[in-house]
C-alpha cells in the first residue's frame, strides 16, 4: 500500500532534531470572501447613505464570536479576517466593501459548521445594517484543505527509524498546529506521516519564520533530511526484502538532488517527501 512520508523544515527546532505526533498534526482550512453592498455618498451626510464600512466592521466582530462563544473550547478552531478593502477617499462612503479570510479546525464536522455559520453571520449582520452580502467560499478556486492526520502505525515506524538515526532524545513530540498542508490530500486517502525537521543553529543566530520575507535557509539540515528519508524508505521496504535496492536508489537520489535543491522529492513504495513549507 502507498504510504507517504513528508518532512517539513522548522526554524524553531534545533538542527539534528525532529518533531511530530500521532493523530491530527495540521488543521484543515478553507477560505471565504464577501462583498457587502450598501449605498455610497458624501461622508458629511451619512444619513443619506447605507454605510458598508460600518456593516463590514460589525460582521468582523461577530465572526470572532463563532470561536469564543459557539465552539467547544477543547475543539481548536480559528476564524481570521485578513482582507478589508473599501473606499478610496477620506470623505466618501463607498458603495461596497470586500472582506476575506480563512477558517481552520481539526475535524471535517467543525469545518462544515464554521462554513455554514460564517455565511449566516455575514448575511445576517449585513441585513441588520440595511446592507446586502454575497459570500464566496471558492475564492480564486482555492482548495479546501483536509486535516493532516498521522497514522499511529507509521508514527511507531518513524520513531523507531528517527530514534536509531538521531538518538531517542532528538525525536520529540509536538502539539498540533493550526497551519494547513496540501499533504493532507494524501493522508485523506491512505495512511501517511508528516513531521518537522529542525534547522535552528543558535551559533548562526535566530532564524526567521518560513513565512517571513527575511526567511533564510540553513542548508546544514539537508543531509539530516535526506538521510532520514532514505532510512524511512529503506526500513519500510525491508519487510518486502527489497531494502538493499531501495536504500541504494534512495541514497543516490539524495546525493543527486537532496543537497543541492530546496525541494527534496524522494518517491518510493512509501512515497517519501521532504520539502520546504508551502502554506
């Protein structure tokens, strides 16, 4: 059976260390955008307008209540509005405002509930303010990402292989993250495994987040990732008595591509992937 492994670099984890967990490790996510329409006019005579900026502001505040007042505190969820566009002059109330954001959770049921309530809240709050709203969940055809779930069986395999290679003390458990990962499309179909590879070296100073424009790479981490991926593949294949061939091919792939590129892609029976973060 296809068994994918994916390693992602971590700027907060010391080099030579890996972190992971069994079960949900990365949240599922979706995106939304809403156009809230009113009636524009001069800022000096707001009584002649229907202000979509005030309406959108109420919408954003109300969306925050979906997590704080409707979600189970033990069921981690996030609703964030990161886009607010409307108006172009200091003294003009615009005809419409566009807002957009993301919602995240660790179960399909919670994601479905959030999607439904986001639409209801946006349309309902806009109506209260005499505005209308159109909500779109397929913003520029962005995909809904499933929850990334690590197989319990593969977790044991990973801990064994990583422990032998890096030492048990350098294989650590971690808390799940609200970030999303396209690797989840693999784990939704077949058992898979996702982990983080450390590249922080205090001697070289603090590394910025991988989502920062100041992000830099510590290439000293690449040999660790390449060797671990090769070992994960070779050990998995050993049960099929193909380990000699696979270990050779995997290591050759690491040597040819792993040390010289940002993306290490190692495909074998358990599909092994090591890459830099996307989302």
